C-alpha cells in the first residue's frame, strides 16, 4: 500500500508540474503578444506623427462595410486639404504614400501608359484634359465625361467637362445622349455652349453615379460601353462624392459592381458622386498604411495634406 501511495503522490506531482509549465508557456505567449502589439502601436504612431502623416482633425477615416472604406473631409477644409498630384512617370501607390506632407491618398482618373486621359487641374493649371473622343465601331465618337472640381472659394461640383475649339474649359449640365452600342456618333456640343469654368483644382473620371441624391449612372452617355469598364462585374472601385452637408468623401471598395455604387454611396450620405479609375488601379493609403493597394503604378492621385 505504501508503494502504491508513493506512486500516486509522484503521479500527482508530475501532473501538477506539467500544468504549471503549460500555464507558464501560455502566460509567456500572451505577454509576448502584448509587447508586440505595443511595439506595433508605437511604430504606427511614430510612422504617422513622426513622419508628419497624421490626418488633419477635419478628416475622418472609417470602414463602412466589408471591404469598403472612406475618408470624409469637412466642407470648410476641402480647398485647403484636398489636392491632386501628378507625375510624368506613373508611380506605385506606396511611393506616392511616401510623399512628404501627405496624410492620405486615393488613385485618380483614367490613364494610358503614363498619360492621363481624365481631367487634371492643379493650382489653376490644366495638366490634362478629359478625353474628347473614343473609338467605337471603327469610328470616332465625341464624348463628354465627368469631372469633380473645386473653385477658388472652395465650392465643389461634379459636371460633364470638355474643351471647346478655343481651348476653354467648359462645364455642361448633361452629357451627350448616347445609347448602348449606338452605331452613329453624335455631334459634339456647339462651341461655347457650356459654361466656362476656372477650377482651382479638378480630377476627371466617370461615369457619373449620383445626381441630387438619385442614382444616375451615365455609363451609356459617356460611352464606357466597348471599354474595359463594365457595369456588372465585381472588382475594386474608387469613387468621390459630395454629401448632403457639402463634405467630400473619398471611397474605395475591395469588390463591387459598378451599378451597386450609387446605393452604397447614398447610404453614406452622398448627394452627387462620380466614379474614378478602378480595377487594378483602385488604392487607398491612410497615414502611410495601405488600406487597399494592388501595386499598379498610376500617374495621378488625389491626396489629403497632413496635419500641421
């Protein structure tokens, strides 16, 4: 009996030692993870504030759904904080994000190689114009495509924007009235028929997504049919909108149909909205962190200046 009792005691001791060792390993692992989290947090803080990439207080970043993200810029700060950037050679978004003095950015409008084919105005200077015509059915189809622009007073607007024969930048209240797969091109607007504009800055894209709070997708009118931009395929998207309170919202999603964007943006309070380049171009960086980046180099971004 004594030998059996001693054997049981030894077994109990061995079990207790194993339990304590197991607990020690768990506690050590948890402690290490906490230290790692603190280090990452500190690193992130240093990366944003130490490198002058902190978001200004007038800007809010949020996740609005599964894979949907947006930056909201207060209306009073749009003219001061939001600005397009352009380079003669396309750059990866990670390089754009390293630009001194920028806290956040998204990709801009359409381009071919290193050349933008969507409007870009910076500090009142036109760097690129919206494409004036596209080829469909082996013929040239004049088009009016969307653009988001800001005047010197900070007022924001989305219009269909083109250039007349006198090289004046004009905004139009409506696009040309094309139908899907139309065979005959339409006549471009008469010279001077639009309203001349002088933006402080502007970015082009298309199609229009919302007008006065209602879904208004001008995919057919802007002749995106016959291009790589589809209405019904699921892919990353980028958009810009004006809210009911005149704030500006920059939006990206990891995957959505183009024709689902009006509903998504309306749920965020958008009144007027425009699509930007999407697919492999869609990207967003916030305080140096990649929210969405597919490694495609782009020549134009829309950036938010960092806090002072």
